[in-house]
């Protein structure tokens, strides 16, 4: 079904047929636009940006490109097509018809999941709002803005579900999405990683690689939901998410490429002397962003997660492809825990371990990009290997929050941590140095000296394409 852009709120959910819902969303819309103008990308409102906009939700239908002013971007409500006779595929209601309305007994849990998901979307826009001022190229600036408008649309996606299915308290939750702000002392965002600043472009690339990938895994689990509107919403969101992770993977790859080029050209390890970001600093940023993102999967042993599963609200990654009973009543799953002064794996109920299983899927996926980055380093003949830290390193949530550990997973004392952590996490000096490189490069085709140019343009455009016009 194609999307009607003549509507005030573009959508493929026949909004015009539900006047009450349409009015409620139209009432929320000005608040959203005000939020975008106050806390969206700084200084960007007059720029024409080469953006991709969805024109239909069919494969290929969302890849439509053109220059638009971001405040005029047609944020709307798009659900993947309804699957005939879709079922609840796991938990106590396995085999029942998927719900088109909120199951009354699970209302609170479902609302909480949707609110948590929705809250991250505007949070990330707020975190990234100053980055446009220091873009390394027009190509990167455009990618930042593409990510931002899509996060805005993902907020719309969750707000639609709240308005359409949760009545008055849904509308209140939708208002609250615009009232909490990233890093706000009184009204912070819900999950911790979304209160951290994203102050520079290396952080942005790490964020889109690691934190957006949490988004992928959480959305994929929610796409399994027995509540069909949530499933359909998340399936369409996932098509947009892929580009965000591409931005992260290629962004970090280009920083590494540039460091290697400097090392080769000048036969030196002193990359900073030539205005690049040395590999050790990249590794420290990686350690930080990976560990905060790993926290986003929640407690290793979680009755919340077990309940979401049994209720049929949130499944495992690619639930229907897993060969088991999808009930997990007696199944076990190996989970790491602290025992004495070491880490051991022990069997736990697979039901309470679904957060941990998702974290495992995520970590495996993270490794793929790291392998690619290592190929860049190896191809340059440089003896350095990027590694993901152990999951127990630098944790703020779960069983390992109470211990201190090295990146390779050995438990250490607080005194050792105090002494060593600056080898493992970005130091103030690292951050100052990286910040010192952040100067806007806005001439078409030019790229800042700390990052290699992109391998190819967006939508086949040439290197010197004017992705953003400043007006
Ligand atoms: N920070 O039983 P547990 C994305 C709390 S990213 C702070 O494990 P649960 C995106 C928890 O609230 C994807 N608090 O909790 C990426 C609970 O509190 P109460 C976002 C935390 O709920 C980039 C207590 O600890 N989507 O889309 O099973 C750019 C017990 O923990 C945290 C989702 O997350 C934390 N990290 O698991 C843009 C999906 N973790 O009740 C967008 C929806 C736990 O004791 N959310 N707590 O007061 C969920 O499925 C779950 O809420 C979580 C946490 C997996 C996040």
C-alpha cells in the first residue's frame, strides 16, 4: 500500500477513517515539531538535505531520495503489511491468533515496553544535536541527518501505538516522551546509555555501530510480538535501522583506515602528530560504547523478561526460526556469573535468561564489524588487533555491575581498576584530543584529515555531490 503524502500525517494505516485518533495525533504533532526545532539538529532548519523518504512499505518503496528541509520531512506512520492468519508464536498463548487489540491483562507490561522503546528514539536525536556543527564532510552530515529524521519517525511509530491502543494514559505517555530529555537532571531518559552525551563524531560512529545495534536486537524481539500492531511497526523500523549501523561500521572503518594510512605514509606510530586518531584511542572508545550498549539488555536473570516472553509480548531474536517448544518451561541456558574471584558459566532457566540470550546474539553480531576493521589494519600490514571487551567489563547493570574487571574479563580490585582504567576507557585527554579535531568540513567532496573518504556515495552519487545545501 503506498503512502498518502497529502495527509497532514502521512500514513498507511487509514488514519482518515478514524477521526478521533487522527485528531489526537494532530494535537500531538505541534509539540513534536516544537521539540524538533528546540532539541533537534542545531542550526539545521534552513538546510536542504538529500534524504531518503519512505513512499511505500513494500521492498524498495522506502528508498526514494531528494533534497528536503528537515522540518518539512514527512514523518508519518508506516506499518509493514499485515500477515494473514498470523499467530502468537511463543509463550502461554502460543498458537492463538495474534492480537489486533491490546490484551487487557497485559496492558501495563505492553505499555512499558512501548514506552521504553519510544523513549530511546528522541533521546538519540537530543544526544546528537550538536554534531552537525563539526561534520567531517557533507556526506557524513547528510548521514547524521538521515539517522536523526528516522529516529524521529521511530518516535512517531511508538506514539501511534500509544494513541491508537492505550487511550488516555497512552496519550499521557506520548506527551511525556517530549518532556523527558537526554541527560536532564530532573527528567532523564529511561535507559542509561541514552543519557550519555555524544560529543564528537568518533562517539557518533561508535554509537551507531553499537547502540543502534541494540536497537536492531530489541526491535527484532518486539517484531516477534503476539501484539500484531507492535510487530508490524517494528518490522518496518528494522528496514531503516540497517542504514544507521552501516553509518557506524563504515565510519569507524574510515577512522581506522586513516590511522593506518598515516602510519604507513609516515612510518610512525605517532598518528596524532599527523592529525589522525590512533588505534589505541579507537579501541578505548570501542570499549566504552560496547560496554554501555551491553548494559541495555538488562539483567542477566530477569523475571520481567521471562514474563514478557510467557505473555507473548517480546520474543527471542528470530523466534520462529529457533527449533524448540517456544515455551521454555524446563529449558536451560548457560549464563555467566561471579563466583569467588572468577567468572563461571552455569545453567539457568532459559525463560529468565532471555535477556542474556539476546545479549549473546548481539555480541556475536558486533564481532562481525570488528573483524572487518581488523582486515583494514591487517591489509595495511600493521600489527594491531581491535577486540571487543569481555561482557563483564565496565558494566553498570546486572551481575557484573558490582565488580571491577579487565577488558579480557579478569576480576580485579578497586585499587587496580583506579590505577589501570585509563588504559581501557577514553581519558579526558583522549576526549580533548578528539574534540580538537572536530572542525566542520563543508566543501563538496572534501573530507576532514582524521577520517578516510567514503568508499562510495549515497544512492550512487559522485564524491563531490552537494548532499547538504546551506542556503
Ligand atoms: N538502564 O529485569 P530487568 C534503540 C532496570 S535501543 C536503566 O533486566 P527489563 C535505539 C529495569 O527498568 C533499544 N535501567 O529489566 C538505539 C528494571 O527496573 P525496575 C531500546 C535499567 O525491563 C539507538 C530493573 O533494572 N528498546 O532502539 O527486563 C538509537 C530490572 O532489570 C536498564 C528496548 O530496550 C538500563 N540499561 O530489561 C535510537 C526494548 N536495564 O522495574 C534507538 C524495550 C534494566 O526494577 N525494553 N534496567 O524499576 C526492554 O525490553 C527492557 O526494558 C530492557 C530491560 C531489556 C531494556
